[in-house]
């Protein structure tokens, strides 16, 4: 890991933990045990550091998704593991990170959201088509439409608290279960529904509150 990568990773850890606005370049330097000058030798300012850190984080996440897809015994297992990965990542991020990003860095948010949705869409389309080949999802379904709707469900899940869609009386587990599971079951074969049933106990375990 070179100096630039180390700075990006350290800064993103702090942004995720404390929010973006509250983290100064001095705080990043102190956390990493380096001089502020070293940071400025690698990044023009905090905005560039944030943008490059998010892009690098997105690339790592895409790589993780590919590894999950490659090693999973079936697409239901892959979806379960991707969901688990997302849940664990989100649990570590302070909500202030997202509110700061939206309020103070809208250009970066727009850039990374567009890039994320494009890559995620292509990945999910491959995953759904693989599910058809595995006999898990029904044949004859337009998987491009399935993928487009899935991405909309993901966006709804991510923005639910901010838009007031989710009730305070619902747990995160309930919300995600009833948002995604009916849709997934609806495109599944009998084999697919059996696999979904098998994975639900694990799903409940990692989302236990």
C-alpha cells in the first residue's frame, strides 16, 4: 500500500466514523501519524481526498461483489452474501456521512451515485441471467426489467428513512425482508423458492437487532 492509498483509507475511516464535515486535515494527519504536508503532496484538498476515496472504495466493493459471485454455489447464496456485506458496511457508517455528502458535496454524490448505479445494474443483470441458467429464476422473463426494478428497490431502501417511507415501528430487518423477498420469490422457480427458504434463517441471524 502506497502513501496515497494509506491516506485515502485512513480518511475514509474517519469520514465514515465521524461524518465528513467534522474531520479536518489535521485530524487525518494525526490519526495516520503523518504531517499535513504529506497529505497535501498527494491531494489538493479534502474534496479531492473524499472523491478519490469514495471512488476507490467503490472499486473495492465491485471487486468484492465479483469474488462473491465467482465463489457462490448459486445466485441465491450470492445475493445473501452481498446483502450481508452491505449490511455490515452500513452498520459501520455514521449517518452524518451521508447527510454531509448530500448537503455539502452534491457534485460528488451525483458522480458516485451515477457510477454506482451503472455498475450495480450491469452486475445484477448478469446475476439474474445466471439465475435463469441455474434454474433458480423463471425463463421467459425480461431480466433487464427485473434488474431495473431491483435497482429502484435498492434506492428505496437506501433513502427510506430520509424520505419518511419507513415507519419508526418497523425494524430494518422487517423493512428489507418485505421489500426484497416478495419480488425475489415472484421471479423464482420452485427450486429458487426452496433455496430462498433455506437462506432465510441465516438472513434473520445477521440482521438480528
